[in-house]
C-alpha cells in the first residue's frame, strides 16, 4: 500500500507539469456579463458589468427580435464609477452584410438608474433617456433581423459618462460616438447571438 502511495506522489508532478506547459485549463461556462475595466486617475479600477435575460454569448430570445414582439430586452448593470453623470447604450451588429448595423441608441440615461425595463417606448424622449435614430431609420430599439444563414452577434455596449451628452433626441451613431469622446469613465458589453436558418 505504501508503495502505491509513493508511486502516486511521483506521477502527479509528471502529469501536472506537462499540462501546465501546454497551457491546458478547464473551460469556464460563459456568464451573463462582459466587463471592460479601465484605470482611474487614482490608479485603481472601476468595474462596470451589464447583464440581461440571456448570457454573454447566448441566444437572444425571439421575443426581442423582428420575428417576435420586437421589444427591447430588460438590462441591468452594476459597478457605477464615481462621477457618473449619465449613461449611454448602443446596440450594434458587426456581422451585417453592409457593415456594422446600429439597432438601438439611447443616451443621457439618468445616473440614478441601474436598469432598463423591457419594452422601452419607441419615442425620442422617455423617462429612461433620449433615443437616437437606428439604421432601420426609426427611433428606438429595432431587434435582430438578420438574413438567413450564420447567426449574427449583437453587441450591447454600455458607457458611464462624466457628463450628459449635448445632443438633441434622434442623434445618429456617429454623433453619439463623437460627443462621448473624452467623457467615458467606464464601459461594459454584453453579446447576444441570433440567426434565422
């Protein structure tokens, strides 16, 4: 019995060390959040996380697409950085045939909010913030509606800002990105998948 024990002790390093050199690891299950952590002026970090009813890298439920009710999904975030004066959210499909397609723009979200409910009204002004013009040429949320084929990725990008954006309702993506320059305290993203076979 003692001999078996000694052999086992000798075998463990022999097996473990090659695995470490090969970089093998146990795959982790994806979570419902994906976080980008920027440095703060004090040298620390701020963690902003975003989540919804689908996991990061998971399938977006049909309800939130053009094949369903085409309403915006509920979103929730945590980790507000100090000095946050507003939030902005963009939803984009980089896999669209003609290049990145914008599905939703909502900005000047009040800093006291940490969530958006399902089905934000498709109006320029809402109590949840101002909404911009998507690439369907409509105000508010336009759900995934890809052509048949490989599933597309939909990036939900949340930005914590140090000041509200000086933009009127109905702004386009390029205007929002330009206005945010130099004002982003932290950002997070959540990626959902949707395809139509």
